[in-house]
C-alpha cells in the first residue's frame, strides 16, 4: 500500500529534544553528566513523569518532586533550589525560529503533494492553570497539521498502542499507509507493530533523506510550490530544447507551480544545479492590455542593480503556446499573510520598515536615466487608470454591483489630477516581496505585471490596503479587526506611521490621512476589478489558480470597504465634527498617543507587580519608586509631559503641548490602563486641576513660585475642599474659616480627602474656605481660594484615610487640620469671594480627565476578563462558553462605547463652546462614567473569582477608584438633578 499520511513527533524531530536541554542544565548547575536522565528514568520518578505526560500533573508541581528525588539519588547535591527541567521549553522555546527549517519545509512539500500530516507528541502542561502553550502557539504552525494529538490533553501517552490507533482513526488512513517519525525507538516499536513505516530520527538531514526514499518524493524543491495540475502542464520537450539553447547543463527537469498568486502563471524549473522561475501569460481569451509579461521583462531588465529584483535571463514568444520570460530563482521568504507570521514583533516591524524603504527607492529612480522614459504616459495617471480598470471591470462583470458603480462615481470627482510622477510598481504588497531567510533584507520585488509611470502614492495605498481591509481570511487577506494596540503588539506600523516613514524615506513632506483617502479608494476599486477578472477566468476555465472561484464576492466586499472608509474619514475631517478615532486626530496628537501607548504597554504594565509590592507591602510605601522616576524622565524627554494643558486654557501654548480636550481625552484613556500612568506624564489629579487653576487664575508671582515647579514635576500639590462636618457636595456649605487681618490671612479648618497630601513631595495646598465677612450679596460669593504651603506652621496631617480599605500610597487621601495657619495676602487666588467661580472653572476639563481614565480602567478590565474566560475551565468547559459570561462581555462593550462617546462629546463641547456651554454634557459624563466603570469592573471581578479581589490584578483598585468618583466628582444625585433640570427646560 502506498503511504498517504505522515506522523511527526515534536521534541527531537521538529524542535530540539529535551535531552539537549538537560545537558545544558547539567553544565550550568554543575550536575553530573547524564544524571538528569538517570533520575528521570528511575522507578521513583518514572511514575510521576508519566503522570506529567498524560496531564495529571504539571511542570510547576513535577519540578520540586524531581528535585527531591534527584537530591536523594545523586550524592553530593545539598542545594534545595528547584531544578526546572523544562524552563527552556516554555513559550520562548516555542517562539519564531524554534522549528527546524528542513523539517518545516518537508511538511509543506508533503502537504502540497496531498499527504495528510499529523503531530503526535508526549507533552505536558507547564503551569497549574494550563495557560501556557503546550506546542508552538502560532496559527501557521497548527495549520501544518490535519491532526494534532497532545498526550497531556488526551490522557494517553506513547508507547500505548491505543494512541497510534486513535491518530490513524482521526487521519482516516489505515496504519499500513502511514509513516511515523520519532527520535525514540521505544515509541516506534508499537507503531511498527500496527503496520506503520517508521523512521528513527537521529538528525534532520538523515530523517528527511529517509523519508524522501520511502515516499519517492524530492524535498529539494521550494516548499511554496506544488505539483502541476493537468491543465497547468507545459510542453516539457519544448522546454528541454529551450534550456539546451540557453546552454543550461543537462539533467532531470523538475517543473512545479508556485501556489501563491492569481494572475500570471508562475513555475519553478530546475535542471541540474540551475534553478529558474518561468512566468507566462495565461491561456485563453484575455482582457486587453492585461498580463503583459513582456512589460514585466522590460522593467526587470532595466532595474537590474538599481533596486532588488531577480536577474532576468530571457524573454520568449515561440517555444510555448503563450509568451513567457525566464528569471533566476531566489531562495527567500515570501509572507502571504500581512500579519507576517512566525517572526518576532521586533523583526516584523523591521520587515515593514524595509519594505517601505524599498518602495521609496523605487519611486526615487529617474525613469529617463534608466531607459524607462517611454514606459508609460506621464500625465493624468489616476484618471487614466480609473478609466482602464473601469473598462476591465465592465468587460469582466458577471452581475450588477451598485457599490462598484457608486465608488466609481465618487472617484471620478475626487481622484487627484496632479501629483508626483515616478515609476510605480502597480501592486506593491508585502506578499509581492521576497525577504532574505536569515535577515530582514528585501531580496526581490516581484510581480511587476501592471507597473508603469504614474503617481507613487497609488503604490503606497496598495501597500496599506491590508490596514483598511477588515477581512482576515482569503481570498483577500487584511489585518482584520485588529485594534491599534494589537497592531502595536505585533510590531506592525499604523497607517499614520507608514505615511510618516514613507515621507521620511522619500524625502517629501509628511502626508496627511485625509489627502490619502482617494488613493485608498482607487486601490480598492482596482483590486475589485482585478478580482472580477480572475473570477471571469474561473468561469471560463482558464484561471491560473484552482481556488480562483473564491474571489467571486470580492468586488462587492472591496467596494463596500472603500465606501465605508470614505464615509468614516470624510466625517472625521469635516469641520466641527467629533473625531472619535485616533486616525482622525492631528499628527501631533497621534505622535503623543503613540508615545504614551508605548511607554504604558512596554514599560509600565510589566513593572506593575514590582510597584504593587513596593506600595502595598514594602517598608516605605510613602516614597518615590526609582523606576517610576526613570519612566517620568523618559516621558519628559520624549515630550509626553503636561499633555492635559489644552488649547482651551492655554491658547498661546506656553505651558503644554497644545492639544484639544478631545485629543487629550483619547490619550487620557490610555493613562487609565494603569493607576500609575498619570504620574509618569505629569498628569495626575489633583495636580492637573491645581495647575489649571494657577494657569487661569494665578498671579505672575504665584505662577513663578508654584506653577513652574509643578509643571516641571519638582513638587506635588493637594486640594483642600471637602470637610467631615458638612455635606461638601454643596460647596456653599464649606465652613473652613479665612480671616483677613489686614496684613495676612489666618486659616482654621478641618479638611479630609485631600488627595496627594501624603506624598513626600506635596509642598502646596489650594484651600477653599469661607471668608469671614458680614455682608455677602450671594451665597456663591462667600467662598475664596488661596495657596497654602504645606510646611506652614499650623498645617497638620492627622491621618491618611483608608478608602474601602486602601490607603493609596504614596499620594494618599488625607485628613488635614489647619490651626491658625498664617499666609500673606498675596496667597489669595483671583480675589476674595471668587472661590466658587474658580471651582466651576476647575471642574470642566478635569472631569474629562477622570471620566476618560475611567474608560481606560474599563477597557483594561474587559481585556483582562476576556483573557481570563478564554483560559479558565469550570464544569468541563471554558468559561467563555457560558452564555452569562458572553452576555457580560457584550454588555461591557456596549457600555464602554456609549460612555466614551459621551466623554468625547463633552470634550468637544468644551473645545467649541467653553466650559459653561458644556455644562450639561459634563454632568452627563459625571453620572455615567463611574457607574459604567463599576459595572464593567464588577463583571470582570466576577469572572476572575477570588483573584479579582486581590492586588494581583488592577481590578480591585479600579473598583475603589470608580466607586470613589461617584462621590469625589460630586454625588450622582447632584448631577442627575442638574441633567433633569436642563432636560425639563429643553424643547424639540
């Protein structure tokens, strides 16, 4: 019987064997050579190891047991430190590049030849929670196999014969038709007894050679090629004669077809040591000016040595039924998925950057100097191309598509008439580039079929298409619904970053996203027309790819993508409309957003466990953490400092970055992802509100003495308003006494919940109290504000309050006693009796800050919840499969989006109408945001169980903050009354 399936072991076959790791551990720990394996196979340990391999225990629990027996069996070791045998097998070991390349290529060749592939591995859980990967975790690795059998998940291990029988059953292939590769003879024996052909793997080269002999298949072919279908076969005799004419050394001729690509059929040819790529026109009736392989040959020949392209050998129109050209074969990496799998985020980032640099280099070439002056017209490129692709689409159209018609009409009105004129590739995408296997260098730019002279931004739009395409799956792959943060984690630059990187590489001024809309829309139209042509060729049975029929719905999908993009971006850049997406913000705001996001995700969140230990359990929590201070220095050096100071209060840009409140709201949401984040960027409350007060109402002397060091982050401040003896939600109740003696003010009061007062750097307090005067014409004129040094005689911190059990060091929420505190008359802010006016001005943008940070709290809570429920199992199924959990996730997303829009609207109203004009919107977010956050966090805690109540997650802190803000920002009842009063006065 012929072999129809191949089963591979993992360790020792596809990745290094565990024994290699143990040898390294023996060396670093000064253990006797071979002692690990000796102890591991001893009767005392063997039973525990077998339990590990069937999932009844895990590495966390096995390692201490192994260490115990190792110290008992091996004389001389008294060290009680745990020997973790599988430390190198944790996720880093399964990362990009861990697989043996020869075996990976062999599997790909086998799959292309129609063999079924299985993975059969004795493996184990690394952690008690079963969260860490047990095999390489990438989707591309798992896609290699038709069947994956992991013994830790199945409860049976090799060499149990039932394991092999079960894998055979799942493959739906008889054991006699299966080949099995393993590095241990004991595992091969029962497989052989069942009738499987077995190969004991000593090294990858030996294993691949034996497999090749067994299957009568060569593995020295590109893994991205496949055998020819009947309709794809070429005239081999004619090709042999042609290669003879080119003086190619004789030898067996191998012909295979590249699986990637839907346009010009592309073949791999090998004779002797010579390897070529043949690219030809498709057979049958074709659209006019399509598939011009002669132009491809012309441009490739002209570009030799100028940009990375393959070396062309010859162009021929007579040897085969269709014209073709021959070029050298390059052995590199082609990424057909824009997510660029199986590389690290850092490498992925460089791959994209290199692609952008090569594109800029292509566009920098002098077409006349390089013999391409007549390669295309130099005028009206965009309009001519629209006409061309519109015509091609109409000739290939198989059904009515109103979306394509509407898109075509929009493009007629909005396509740029004039632009730069350069050589354009025409289809510049990440999957049309070949990268060096050992580096990120671009070896070659491929597929120049529709290259010409024209507007280079059309190439850039094509390159960026995957960023706009929300479809992760074929036929036209995009980056899906990946969030900005997910893109960042992957190392893929955002649209704005690509525009900036290209402008820098090309030496042109930075490109704006709005001006780029027509190019992206045109690119969608062009790709839709190409897809329609492919589909028509599928219907007429002369397509170059067997899956061409899958593109039938692509034109409509692409047109819809373009129309949605046009609507969204046009709305976001229309004057007076609210930018709800990061891409719609100014380039300056996007830059700060990028800096803040990077610092929070890459520097701060990984540091949180250490900070929590320092501030919750350390010996001196009321002090600065040195690593946090270094992050502050980094943020300031990058300009991400005092971002809260908006144009609204600082129109001249003297103190801050000059962002709008809407722009800062987006950035402030990021700061809500961690309780420590606002401090890093000098944006924590109450310092932000106090600085705004000093900017708006402080005298020149007060600004110099107090504002300047606050802006520089050299000191902290607190705000003393709330009093334990009165209902402080009604500011007119404030009893704190301010007496003007004629030469100074004397203050007496007991305040509490003075946030920041416990900080070691808190040096000033903005105090709100009642001026002792007999005749006051209004209750709102009896309050005043002044600045009090915290080291003034009579200022005493009575205690740091516990807020729902937490003290919140190093800032704290303090009870402060003021007894005959004396300050000069110059300490008064704005003037006597104007405290209520200042308070109202202070409560505008500052409330935006609190509310948007709550959005960030909720987003982090939901993110943690999603991760938790997908990795925890209860009652024999993952938590994510319980309907109540799924409903909670959905409700949380709805509530977050609603609250975010309310906050952004309030910020927009402040930017356009001022604080007074946004009074109702501010009340709305005060009432909505804390309750929303409470609900979202509570659901996350419920999903986490007991852990959600601990400091091991930020959830408990978020809960305390959200609950506090239902009072700290004024009680809900006050805001709801204000909203109701405004509503009753409004009319349709």
